[in-house]
């Protein structure tokens, strides 16, 4: 059997708020609550299980989502329509911009619990780099 990521737990102050936020931006569905978890499943069957924890217990994590160009356009429109601050970089130094890394497009934004979210249209390393002068 090949190894696949099946699920991960995402800590949130309010699991419903965070799950609905991400599902809305990405055009996904919030699943049925299961025990302490509220799932949001991606197309490749990886589930983000949102769980409520005290705010002081939340350590910022980063979640990146690979989407098609059409899905990027739709998600980016939802980000702008909702007035969500977005950035071209993970350090949040380029507000109101997107990036064009790896021959695609990418954008960073924060979720309600303070996690860094990213959507990209091309996987990292998928775009051939131009040769350097020493090549």
C-alpha cells in the first residue's frame, strides 16, 4: 500500500467558524460533525478535522491547497468579496497582491484561528528554473 495523508487535525477557537470559513473560500462542503471534529474534505480525500481548543493552545500552522486556475479565480473572488486580507508572500509583507511562482499563481491569507492558508495553481518546483550564469 502506498502512503497517503488521510486527515489532519486543525485547532481552532471555534471549529464551526474555521471550517465554514475554509469551506467557503475553497468552494467545499463542511461535513457532518464526528465526535469533537468538524471535517472539511478535499478532492484528494484528505480531511481537515477542525477541533475547538482554548485560544492559548493554538499554534499557527500553514496549510497549502493546490487548485486549478478556475478554482483559483473563484476562491480569489470569494476572498476579495469577503474583504479577507491577502498577500503574495507567507510573511505578509506584500498585501493586496498575489504571486506568480512556479509558473502559476498563489495567494496567502489567514483563517479565523490564525493559521496561514495558501492557494496555489502549480506545485512548488513544477516550473523549470532559468539556468544561472554558472550552469
